[in-house]
C-alpha cells in the first residue's frame, strides 16, 4: 500500500513539474513573438518581426507528460531545443538584417524602395 502511494506521489510530482515546464514554454513563445526584432525576409521580401516557431504539437506534449513522464520530458526537451526564428509573414527562415547588402539588393531586385540611411 505504501509503495502504491509512493508511486502515485511520484507521478503527481512529475506531472506538476511537466505542467510547469509546459506553461513556461508557452509563456516564452508568447513573449518571443511579441518582442521579435525586425529583419528582412529573403523569401517574401517583407521587413517583418521574427517569430519563434516550436516544432511538434502541444497536445501530444501534454498527453505524453500526463501518461508517460519520461517520453514527455524527452519530447519537451526536443521541442525547446529545435525552436527556430522565422518570418511572421511566410514562415521562411532565411532572414537578414534590414540594412545588410543582401537585403538592399533583394529589395532593389523586387522593386521595393530601400530605407533611407
Ligand atoms: Zn517572409
């Protein structure tokens, strides 16, 4: 009986830990999306605020945390470690600083007026 209570307590503690990590991950994503720096997208040609993109699925992450703790932890670590910055307009990853020679040349080739220095 004591072993069962210990196991249930262990599962409850790890579930709370998983929920905390999941919530922190969500908050980080929201903050990163709002505070993104502006870069030039070499795919669509727009000057956009970058957004943080997290691979995987939040629902799967939650299920893994609630049912099987170790896979949940592995999945969360994978999601956080493979997070990347992307264009908020088209989702492309090839972004360059606004004043870089590549951005200036790209705007010129698209016929978009360049920003005055
Ligand atoms: Zn883009």
